[in-house]
């Protein structure tokens, strides 16, 4: 398993920090810019010979918020335990 960060979202940076980001990265962000979320998005890619698609689907579905968690809203989500800290060595 390999989990890597591609760096911060540009939307999370102060305007002055954008000058330190390569022009290609700024252009890529601008292509998919969302009015509310900016360039915030995640990409999951799974490649493996003999990939257990059903098992992978079950694991991914277990990551979804329950209806109750979703209804609790953003403020409550901030208090959920961090799921990836052990993978990212945070």
C-alpha cells in the first residue's frame, strides 16, 4: 500500500504563497476550480494484479459516513478520529 501526499490544496494557501507553486500546478488547479471548494479533491487509484475488487469495495464503503454522522454536519465531522494518520505517519 502506498499513500502519498501531493502537497497542499492551493485553496488552502494564502494568496502570497501561490507564487511559490509551479505555474503548471496553478494552471491545473484553475481548470477544475470549484466556487466553494477551490481545487480541493481527492483521487484514488488502485492497480494490482488479482485485485480483490469486492473486498476493496467493502473497505471503501466502510469509510463512508453513516446517515447519522452525515446529518450531524461539518462541525461534528471535525471530531471524528483521523483515519489516515497511521498510513501517512502523521
